[in-house]
C-alpha cells in the first residue's frame, strides 16, 4: 500500500478513534518510564524527580486530555439561524476541522518529552502526518517517545523520527511542510521563518523568554522567595519561562534580596548548556561593568565559560533598559529592577521584546488588576511556571517570544484548518434573480433596518424596503 493511501486512511479515521489511539501512548510511557528518565538524564537534568514532574506527568495528562476532550474540540460545528444575516435566508452552514497535512515538529533540548510530545500528539489527533526532528542530545528520549506512539497504534507512516542534525532540519523545511512547529531560540525562529517563507508554510513559533516577576506591596515574602528559588534552579535554570527579572519597589527590595541570599547561597552550581554559556557570561559581565552588583558573590566567569558551572546569580542595580534585562538567558540568573512605584512595571513588561509569561505576587485583587494589563502569553498570580503545565490551557508568547499556540484546546485546533460547507435550501435565491428597479431601494433600506442606531432610523429603513418593493411591482426593469 502506498504512503499516500496510508496517510489517507489515518486522516479518514473517526476523530474519536484517532484521539483514543494517541491517548493510549500515556500507558506506554508508564511502561518505559525508567528508560525515559535515564534518557533524559544529562548535565542539565540530574534529578529524576524533575523528569517525572516537569515532563512525564504533564505529558501524560495532556495525552489523556486529548483522549477525553479531543473529539468534542474537533467535531464539526453547525451554524443555526441565530445571527444569520437576513440575506442568507435558506443557507445552512457546517464548519469542519481538517488536518493541515504534513506537520514538522522541531524539538527542543531542555524539555525533550513534554514540549515536542504534546505537539506530536495534537498533530496526530488532528489527522496530520508528523515528522519530529529532535534536538541534539535528545535522540534516545525522542526514539522512545516515538515508539510509544507507534506501539499505541499510530502507523509508522504517520509519525517519522528524523535525524537530530541541523542538516535534517534544513532538508525537512525545504520539503515545504504544511505546518512547522518550532520550540527554540528567537534567532533560530527567524532562520526557520525565512526558509519557510519560500514555501508559504504555516508556522507556530514557541520561542525564548525573559520573564518578569512583579512583587506588589503586601506580597508574601516566603512565597515569593521560594518561588524565585524554584524558578531559578528548576531544570538547571533552562526554562524559557524562568524568572529573569524581579520588579519590586525600592522599600521592599532589601528584605527580598537578603532572603534570596539565604536561600540560594548554599545551592550547588548547575551546568549551563554549551550553546548558552558565552551569551550568559557576556550578559552578566556587561551588567556588572555597568554598575550591577552580584549580591551572592559566587559568579566565576572563567568557570562558566570553560565548564558551564554557574551558581545562582542575583544582580542588583539593573535598569529595565539594560541588555541583561531584555535577554533570553537559559541559566539561573535574575536581575532585580527597583522602582519607586510598581505601576511602572506594566510598561517595563509590555515594552520588553520577549513577552512569553509573567508572574505577579501580592494580594489577589491587586495582582489581578495588574495582570490584566500585561501583554504576555501567560500570567500566574502568586506562582510561576507550574500552572502553564495544565493540559487544558494554551501556551504561546508575544513579540520575540513567538506567535501561535500549542497545547490546550486552542493548540489542538491550531493543528487544523477550517473547511466550510454552505448549502442553500429551496428554489429561491435573491442574488440569482433578474435586477429590479427597486433593488437599490430595498437593499439600502435593508442596510439601515439591520444596522442603524435608534428605532426611528431602523423604521425609516423598513419604509425604504417597502417603497422599493412597490417600485419593483409597478414598473418592469427595462421600462
């Protein structure tokens, strides 16, 4: 059987069946859980608990979400009479979700299971043929992940694992896939978009972050500092929505910094990924040279550049416009930006080129008032990072943090394109009738009757319709 017919068979299967097959990979993940933990262990990921909590649990939850909710999300939708324009009387409309066709997923190294796993699962559930290009260093984990889908019933023709090389990505993009989903740095996103433009391939870009934590007056000191510690150290600091800026009032900064020093001073160094070491070192050195202070005092530039070892860094005296306060760093570094009033935090966040997520700590009502004014993809109140792993919610950024969404119902719909069917019932279709002398009056009246403001104007439109009908009846169109 040809690959085209196999592809057709998968996309033609009932949505409920596809979603059930994809969801069954959750059980397969459990069968090989230890193998996946071992495959994800690296210099950046040394704690198996992090693999379970940050990848396997949320990925399994996302797969089960697809199995339960996917059929309802993807089911066809009929449009009834409500809100149908009067001039479309007799037209019945149905909207179906169609797969894009060929979807290319360009995976990432920092979360090799959760991020590409959900994207692959949603692409398959929507009926697409999916290619996964893993990041270098994640080959073993990606192979096990793909095998879980195959063993669950996904045809090998529908899910293909590519080489992890850069050349493999270039060749796959040059094939002109219908949709490209990239998780990576903003610089990489620009290159992929340039190559995709040749084929007009649709793209979803999940890119870098420089996320802010805003501390409002009345924040809980322990909650704030525990969250900052967690966010800085989790996954070796290699989290796109990790806290990179703490925006706080002058009066509150000293006590928070002192508490952070107590919590972080004894923490062992992490190993920064080789691709990020020089950029992190350059930004920290530049910040210190322009007046920032390393309040913990454990930063060692040569050690970072040579071995990647970096103890947590808290920089005080950083201005919101400094380079480090607008950089996408994958390391345990946070810049403290002190303000006279935290209302200025809104402008600081919204003017940053990276707007992936933000966190607001403080009394709930005040935090919500600030949160609604932040132009970022995800906002957590009195928490960070973890709420974004909810399988029900979409994830995506603004500005250089990318566009489009993955995950949740919106992410599943993004793996499809709408197809609209319109059927006219009955024999009468006004637009197919010969032109009448009263048509202009009727249509002009219809416009005012349906859209004018105020009863008098709408009644005037109705009278115009009546006059037009009378005019059409009195005189033949060629008179």
